[in-house]
């Protein structure tokens, strides 16, 4: 699959899709509290995205049944919202969602604390968020995909955590998932050359224990194999001549 470079005009539409995605994520995050179901969070996201004249772009993709993926504690990604999944104080809640607007896609994720969480959970969330920004800082024209991957891996592993290998970031544009793949582990100086006009979803998934994961019988929910906590942060960014630009900022 070839990489599709975006024009300035396309980037400005994509920015709109990404702002809607970021606002929806922020709105869901502010609703995370004990007693709320993941289904209610999903409704908030969907209503908001539709109110902006956009489309929830996860819904229906590969048959996925909801607007957001909501994954709690040892769930890594792809948790399906449900009325009987009620948040408890101390949970960490990973929300991944996106919006398509005028044919272009945004994609972003963040892990939120539900009430007061343990210092261990807080540190895992902080390290995962920071690793995303370490990766974004390497998303520079003239560099390579491996520069992003290695920066994330090094930041995470030097702090005693592991990066999930089985799932990776990706190009994003008129399709939610485009080339190239952006692994959260790798070797700097390797991989595809980064050039202006590339739009990438960079999304470290970080486990407190080992990087091994399993998929639940529902065919979607990904769990840490050792039951340890997991966190997930994601931005859609553009490579420009002036450096990386985060598109999914409010
Ligand atoms: Mg993504």
C-alpha cells in the first residue's frame, strides 16, 4: 500500500476532522467518573460527533459496533462499550475514537483516571503520554519511521514498562488506516523516509508488565497477558517542512 501525501488544502480539512475528534475525546474524558457506564461514554462521543456534521469513523469499520473503544485497567485496546461496564474509582480508562469530516479522518486516544488512582497507575499514564510526545518530536521530514518507534520504545523501556508489539500506529487520511505502519518499537534510521504531507496516527500502548497480549473471545478486546495495567495515548499528526504538527489538539 502506497503512502498518500496530503496537500495543504487536504490538511486543512483533516485538521477540522481532527479537532472534532479531539473535542469528542476531551468531552468523554470529562465524563469519566465512578458509576458511569462505558455505553454512556460512547453515547456522549457519538452525539457530539454527529452534532458537528461528522461521522464516527470507528463504527462499522471491520464490523466494530460502537463509536469509541473503551478499555479499562488490564484491557489494552478495543474494549466494546456496554451498559453493564460501570466505572469504579481507581480504574484507568483508555478511550480511543475518531471522526470523519468531509472525507478525511481524525484518530486519537487517551487514558483517563476514574476518581483517585494508585501512584503506579498514575505513573504508567504519565510515561505513556510522555512517550507519545517523544515519538512526535522525531516525526521530522528527512527522518525515518524507525526514529519515532525507537524514541517511544527507549522512553518506555528505560522506565521499566513494555510497549505492545502486536498493534501499531498507522497512516491516516481519506481512510482511517493507511500506510505506513508506525510501530512503537524499532531502530532509529530504519524504515520509511518521512516527508512533508504524511499524516500519521502515533499511538503507544504501554503495559506495566510484559508486552504480550491476548484477544478476548468477543474477538475485539485486547488484554495484557499477565493481567498488568495498560495505558494508551494517540495523536494524529502531520509531517511538515516546519516540523511535526499535532492535528488532534482542541
Ligand atoms: Mg489509531
